[in-house]
C-alpha cells in the first residue's frame, strides 16, 4: 500500500468550478473579516423580536419597567453593531485623527442637558 493516491489532488473536470470575479470575492472576504453577515443576522433577529414584543404587548403598561423589554432588545442590536464595527487594526481610532481623545474628554466633561423636569 502506498500513499501516492493520497498526495495527488482530486481531478476536477474543466468547467465545473465557478469563477467569481476578483472584486466580488475581495469584498465578500472583507465583509466576512468584519463579521458583517453575523451582524446583519443578529440585527434582523433583534428587529424581529422587537416587533413581536411590541405586537404581542410583552411590556408592562406603566411603572419603572415599562420600557425595559424594548431597551434590552435595542441594546442587543447596538452590541451587534459594535461587534461588527470592531477592527483588530484600530482603523476607527485612526480615522478620527488626533482629535479623538479630546472629543471623548469633552463628551464626558461637557455640559449636560436635563431630559425632563422631574425635580
């Protein structure tokens, strides 16, 4: 018994493989590296669950927990977007330029507005 048959690649008849244009393949590989298909799927699931929650009245009518179910679903959608936008190379950090630390500092220390007059 020899291993010669194992080392040879399987013969593929001519014309049976699909030729995908290079631009389409590169775009698909880039989107897969950014986890876009999984993010779109998670975003669609969150939208369907939110639609079901609002249609079948899964929320409380009043009180402090009245908007908790929709907010949990919206947080899931936001986390799916954040995971999809992540890059191991820090491109979002570089695209904002040198002003990003100052913008973050202003967002934390900047003026706050009151959303309601419940004083």
